[in-house]
C-alpha cells in the first residue's frame, strides 16, 4: 500500500510517498481502508517535531480519517468488516490503510459523505469539549471566537449557536468574515495579520468591547499570540477564556486582569479528555453525531486534494490561508 512518510523533521516538502506492506490488526484494533483524511494544523507541527506528540519515524501525518473497515482484531466486538467509520488516529492517516484502536472509531451516519466524515472528529470534538465541559456554556451567553474561519473556529461557531449563544467571529480578512457569517456567526471583527503594536492592540481591544459592551462570557482562542491580551481585556465578569491552540504563538498574559475580572483561563486538550475520561469523550462524540443528523452541524470542506498532493494540503494549513476544512481524498 502507499503511505506518506515523514523521515526527518521539516516542512511538507520533506514528506515522501512510499510502498509498504499493509498493516495487520492487533487484538483490539481494526484496519480501515481510508477513503479520506482530514488535514489539521497539528499535521504541520508534528512533521516539524513541534507538536506535543513526537512519534517515532518514519510515520505518516494525518490525525483523522473516514473509511471502511477491512479487518478486525479478535477482541473487537462492536465493529465489523464493511462498517463505515470515522476515527481519530493522532497520526498515520495519510495512508491507504491504517490500523486504529477500535475505541477510537465511531460509526459514520449513512447521511455523512466520506469527506465530511474525515473533517468531523478533530475540530468538532475539541470545540464541543471546550464549550460543554470546560466553559460550561449556557444559552444566552456571548462568545468570541478567534481564528473563526479555520476548522476549529467554524466548529466553535456552530456548536455555540447550537447551545443558544451569540457569537462574534474574529478573523484576519473580510473574506474570512463573510465566511464566518455564512457559518452562523452573528457578527464579525477583522483584525490585522502578524504582530500587533500597542496601538493596534488597543484598537482591537476597543473593537472587541464595542461588539460586546458587557464583555464576553466565553473567549475561544486557538490563535494566541498578540491577539490574546485584547481578548482577555474584553472578558465579562466571571468569564471563561478557553486556551485551545497557538497558531500565532504562545502568548504572555497579564494575570492581574484575571484577578480583576474574576475570570477563568482554562486549558482545552481533547486528547487528554480521551485518555483520562474516555466515557465522557465517547458521549461527546455521540452527541455530536446526533447534532449532525439534526442538521445543526456541517463540516465546511472548502478544498479537496488528491492523495499525491497531500503535502500541498499541509502547506495550505501551515500558512493559515485556508478557510474551513481541507481534505485529502485517499481512495474512491
């Protein structure tokens, strides 16, 4: 079978496509014939050794897949050959076949196409855990979503709206603002790209406060960098600041603001939830699938790439130009 391998730390240009024997399932594993692989920002980090997980090389990037079970280990009970599934792989998804622990798989709704299936678990499970367990979101709350045109941002918009919130999207261009609104955001703010000077930071903070005069109950931040402090300054009393990621770098926050606002700065790591509270993670996925079947969630797949062009998909994610989700079509 064909697989994209990372053999040395570096960008997408360092990946090579090779032929290897197909995997065999362990006792509690299934083998998935991969139809599509979703591409996420961590794929651009893991091949550079900048992610929290550093798999032994050679390995394939690709943290989520959709496909059909080709084989099942002897101890697998709830899945069988021929089942359509979506799965969080962590890495290894950019391959024609992948071995996955059965508990990492979820049956795919009949109404869900493979491209949407491969763009579902990573971003929606993170955003759902963020807003449900970490923010304890209630109907009527006001939510600021940074990086709102990206995969996690779109998922956060849709889930916050499903929970009955008012959502303000923060993005880096007018095109992304229009996209965020099309995904359900009630309002949008365009911030400048790159590092912010003091004047730009103050202006952004003022724009946030104009959008939410009483402050944001929740800030969803997968961006970090210079955007974090203006967002923190716009928090409401007892708000919850969700630390989701750092596409613009790890920020340094003035924690006197946390004291004065009585707010919480809360870490969001869905991988940790899966490892430490697997029953909660599994229930989250079931609830997400139900919301999808109700038409309240829909992955925005804005571009698909041929398997031979997988490095280009990772490059597009890395430069933060992509909107919505990017998917690599692995097989028909």
